[in-house]
C-alpha cells in the first residue's frame, strides 16, 4: 500500500491543500501552526474513520475560518491498482466514494457502506471506526502513524491490535525457521491441560463452582458438619438427662417442704382480714346516713346557679336585639342606592350585545366566502395529486422492467465472493510458503526431477516428495518441510478453489470485479424504485376520487349557508364596503374580527362591572336577610329564657326562698359531719392496729407464694421439654452416628487430598509447558530483532543490540536496549534514545509487514525527533535511507526541514507549507 496524492478541503485552517507523495521519501516542512499535524490527522481519519461518523472525531476536523464541510481526497496504490478515495464528513449525511483510476467504465466505483467495506479490506483492518468508538482510532496503524509527541512512547506497551500483531506474527513465521512453531499435538496438550485446570479453578486461582474439586470440598465440609452435629447431639442427650434429674429433685422439695409452711401463714392472714372487713362495714353505714343531706344541698346550689345564668342571658340578648335593629335600617338604605346604580349598566349591555350579533353575522358570511374559495383550491390540488400519482406509476413500471433484466446479485453476494477469493489467495500463499524451491546453478551431469530434465539457471518449486536424478548413479528424494501441514494446505487450497468455482457458477459471473458493478446497479435501481414508492406513499392515492366526490356536498352546504346571508352583500355594496378578491375579503374579515374583539372586550368590561355591582347588591341583600334572621332568632331566644325563668320560680320558689333553705341544710349537715368524724377516728385506730400486725407478713407471703407457683410451672414445663428432648435425641444411637460420620470425614479428607495433589501437578505441568512454549516462541522475534539491530547500527557510536520478549497470548513486549553486557528497559532511556529506538522498531515492523501489503507500506513521522541532537539526526537520516532501500514509503513532517533537506533532494521530494495563523 503506497500513498500517492491527497487533497484537503475546509479542514481546520486549510481552505484547500494539495499534496503529492514521493514513492520513497516525502519531506513536508513548515513552521508551527502551519497545519502539518492537521494533514496527518486528516489523512488518518480519511483512511480509518467512517464518513457518516458523528461527535468529537468529526468536530475536530471542521474549519472555523472557512465555510463548508471537511472533505479529504486520497489517491493510493493497493493490490496492484490505483485507487481514488473521497470522504465528506457531514455527520449522519457524510459520503464515501472509492473507485479505481480507470473509473466506472472498466474499473470499480463504490459508495457508502460498500466503499467503506472495500477500503477496510484494502487496508487490512476489520472495518471503519464509528463516531461512538473514536477512542479506538489511535490504535489503527499506530506502528505506521507517529503523531507529534508520541514518538518517545513504547509501542509494545499498548494492545496488540495497535501494531497489527496477527499479520506481524504470520510474516515473522514465514521469514524465520521453516519448522512450524507449534504442532497440533502441542496445542492439543496445552489446551487439554488448560481445560482440565479451567474445570477446577477460576482465572484467579480459586476453586470453580460445580467442579469435582468443589464437590469434594463440599463433601468434606458436609462430613465435618455432620460429625460435629453428631458429637453435639451426644453431648445434648447427656446434658438433657442430667437436667431432668435436677428438675425432679426440686419439684419434690417444693411439694413436701415449702408449700405446707406457706399454707399455715396464709390461714392466719385470712383471719385478720375478716376483722378488718367488719370495721369497714360499720364505717360505710355511718357515711350512708349523711349522703341525702349532701344531695339536697347540691340540688339547691344548682338551681341558684341556673337562675343567675338565665338573668345574665336575658340582659345580654336584649342589648343585641337593639343593635341588630339599627344595622337593619342602615342596610335597607344602602340596598336602594345600589339598585339605582345598576340600571344604566344593564341598558348599555343590551346595546353592545345587539352590535355583537350583527358583527357575528358579517363574520359568518365572510368566513363562508373564504371556505368556498378554499374548497375550490382543494379540488384543484387533489386533481394535481391524481395526475402526479399516474406519472409515478409509469416511472415505477419502467424501473421494474429494468430490474428484471439484471441478475439477482446484492452486496452480500459480492462480499461472499471477495471472501472466497481472499481465502483462495491466502491458501495459495500458504502452499507457496510451505513449498521447497530448487534452483540449478551449474551441472556437469544431466539432472532430472521426476523424469523431467532441469535446465541450468532454472528454478522449480515442489510441494510434495519427488525424486531428483543426478547423472545415472545419484538418486535423491526431496521432501518439503511442514509435514502434515503441507498436505492440509493443499487440501485447503483445493477446497477454496471448489467453493469459489461453485459460487461463481451460482452467481453466473466471472469474478468479484464483474459482480460488483451489477450489484451496484441493482442497488441503485432498487433505491430508485423505493424512492418512487416513497413519493407515491406521500400521496393519498386510494382516496383521491372519494375526496373529490366529497367536495361537492360541502360546496352545496356552503352555497346554502350563503343564501341565508344574501342580504349581507347587498348592504355592504350599498355602503361601498363590499370586498372583492380573496385578499380583500380576508382583510375585511380580519377587520370584522378586530371589531368583534373590541366589542367583546367592551362587553366583558361592562359585564365585569355588572357582575361586581350585582355581587355587591346581592352581598348587601344577604346581609339584610341575615340581620332579619338573627333578629327572629333573638326574639325566640328571649321568649324561651323568660319561660324558663317563670318555670323555675314556680318549681323551686324565688331566689330569697332558696337562699334560706340552703342555710338550713348547711347547719344540719355540719352536725352530722361532726358525729361521722368521731366514728371515723375510732375505725382508723382499729384498722391501723390490725394492719401493723400483718402488713409485712402479708407482703412477704404473697411474694413467696407467687415465686413458688411460678417456679413450679416453669419446672413442670421444663420437665416436659426435657423428656421430649430425650426421646427426640435418642431416636438414633448418638454414639453410632459419631462413629459413622467420623469414618465419612476420613474418606472425604482422603479424596480432597488426592484432587488437590492432582491439581497441583497439572499447574506444575502447565508451568513447564509454558516455559518450553516461550523458549520456542522466541523464533518469532528473531527476524524483528535482527531488523531493529540493523537500523540501530546506522546511528553510529557504541555497538547496540536489542532484546525482545514474546508471549503467544499477549504478543511482543519487554523491549530493551543492550550496550555491552548491560540491558536498559525502554523507560530507563533518555528522551532522544527512546525516539530513536521506537523509530527503529517501527521501521523494522514496516519492513517485516511489507509482503502482506504489496511490498510497500507508508510510515509517517510528525515532528518525531524533537529530542535528538544534530549528531544523532545524521544517524536517523541513515536509518531512514535504510528503510527507503527496504521499500518503505516514508513521509516526514518537521518544523525544521533543513535537517532533512539533503535526504529529500537525494531520495525523494520536499514540500514547504506556509504559516496558517490568521
């Protein structure tokens, strides 16, 4: 793959920039802010970012100085053809076009997803990067695209897809030893060990759930648990029996000793209580004699209180009645004034409502005139739709007829065909790589290969064992390397040839180059037919005739409605106000609506005033009614109070009579209270004497009795529980259970030890296998290290060599620079040395990868050697010359082009960019 030309339009500071790339070396110079890094970024995104991507990746390309959307055109050579790529980054509407230099007549012309897919195939990547995966973009060709500020980073620290690990390994294997890195048996053994370990252990080394090791662990844990439970049950049974014996002893002690003593104390207490009850009955009898006097006195006091309250209420309500009568007279006067204010407002409301009805009739006539004109316009438009739908049907029939003449080939068929062709090419390359080459340089005797004479200077390739005859007495058998892999490669080649031929016959084409234009044409016709159908679907064709028919009744209704307002145009014409034409009618109707809105506003304001006045009048009326109602209530209440006062005097006498009776009852009650106090003192003295003798004894007796009863209930319950527990625990022989589970625990321990020992053996075997695999895998890194060492030799100075590790899963790593016997990790080197070692690594990778990309790859350096001194720059120039000699296309961008001008003049071209700072 080789870059030829590029054109940037509306990309950041570049309005239009044209660049040409030399086959060997291109120097692009210019000061800072000239847009060199923009060129690098635009080329990279043009090759690897989708044209319809959205988000930050596209926004970074947009120009803030020039109008228009960013466009990138790239011309490059790949797979023996010159390709033209054009991408227009416009978000979801972005476009991508890819074609060969011969154009659409005899070459390939693709667009959209098909172009993106073919471009990814030419570049050897999975597919274009979408906008939401912009973070993956820097990993595309990171070994060939050195951005500013990234030259001193270790390329091997990132993921393997950042430096095309799979193709690099394939090329290194072909360039290294002819012996395969790993045999099928080796891989099977490694996978088998890994599978066995994965069945038992997780990735972190923990026991895997569901494995035999986990089951053994579960069985061991279960046996330990059961053994512990059996021991616990045995101990529980012994404890329960001991507790049952202790409960029986305590129950006997309570029933035979403590309960009889407690009963004697309780009998003494009952006798003392009987004496106290007799004293208390005598006291209650004396109190009952004084209770009637208390009740009579309370009744007299209650009647006196009620009569005083009635007098107070009568005085208060009489005062309220006078105040309400004054308020009622004032309210009647105010109600008459408000009624006089409402009359002129109601007359004005009637006048405005009449004007509003006249205006509404004018609006109805005007709107009906407009509706009639609109109906005529709709009829005209429906007829146009009908004519347009007929034209779309004719065009669709033409496209359908053209589609029937094309074979049924789509983009998926072309993709499958390309895949089969690529698989065939890979199988052929593999067979050629495994074949053995024989070249006859000189011979003094006849040389024959399988009976065919060989000419001096001729070269032959063999893929199977063949006999070589030198003269008449020397017979040699030559077998190519690879063993079973060679036969498998030949079987794969035959299989790929058969699958490709079957697919070509099925599609009736000669190859993907023939099928692709047919698929594109079919795709374009299908899209055109879809557009025609979409345009036709926008027309309501199935109801056009019905809609046209529905217009006639509407027209009749409008004409009938206008007939009802036939006097309106005559009145308007008499006043010189009749509008003519749609615009004049619409303006006149708008003026009528404005007048109607003005009338509505005036009427609304007037109604608001009426509503407010009416509300005030109604409020005043309600207040008057409330006053009258309250007056009626007060009158009724006064009458009720007077009747209650009269009834009380008739029933109980006057106030003076009640006061005299009250004084008499108070004197009589005082005499009885004195007699009751004497008897109460005698009773209290006797009760105190009895209580003093039995108080302490009674409290202690009750407390002890409750304690004994509670303890007995508890012990009886506990005895039943312990008896039930003994029966439950002795259902099985605890001793036999302990012996059984002890034996099970010993068996589970033995099985667990066996599986753990087997697992450790597998881990040890896997470690040894990985050591051997790592040692064998170093065959991969040998050609790459040799290439790096050749580039580092060009720097001059002390001899340098590299060391490089390889892991079959993680890829290359552990890059070190060795000087003498001492090794330095990449991170320990100076900034300049890191840039030079990283450049040597990238040049070596590009050199190794070239056979997979038509023996050419572009390597881009954007101000990559800013930390290198002038002496080292000369060595870097020699490194670049070595890369050019190896066939690498190098593009170097620098703000100091003078450092590389001599190299550009000798081996390539130079382009100087002017400053783009506004």
